[in-house]
C-alpha cells in the first residue's frame, strides 16, 4: 500500500489461516507483504482475535470475570484509575487478558471489587468454569 492509500478489504478464511499458521514464525512485515496488507492491519487482526504466540493459561479467569460484567469483554478499556485501584500494571493486565500469565487470587479479588462483581459471582464463575471443564473430559 503506497502513498497512504487505504484498502479496507475483508479478511478471508485463507488470510486468517495464513496468519494463524505463521504467527511467531514469520515477521509481521513479511506476513503483511504476502497478504498485501499493512503490518498494522496484521497486528490489529492478531490483537482483535486474541491470537497469542507460545504458552497460555488453561483457564483465563480475568476474561471470565469481564464476561460477567460485559457482554463483549473486548469493550472493556482499562484506565489509569483501574490500574491504580487494582495494583495491576499495563503490561501485566494485557498478559492476563491474553492468557499469557495466570492471575493471582489477590489480583482476582481486586478486579472483582473494581468491577462491582460480588465475590459470590466471581467464585461461581470460577467454579462454573471448572465444572464445564470436567464435563468436556467425561
């Protein structure tokens, strides 16, 4: 894309599959060139679809809690007040959100309090997730 021209084409199944297969193996620039998109477009696609490279936690409890409060957890945008009140830094928050790291009980309680989720609701969400996992293995 030259001269700042915008080409807002839709992501095809083939494009998405290419990104999934090459994520972490090929640079964003190389993927963008192959897909005839900008590197930012590829990066945003990866973020929107919560694609991660490497290991992730088994159960993303932060995401489960955000789902209690918001229909679409991606709509939640943490503010400075959130970071200050919960004691979670920006990098740590995004590691938790994408499941790259596990949330501690202290962080879990702080986020629940900030969002106005009762500990009962938070605990039930945690238990429900465990119950669903058991049913999958049966």
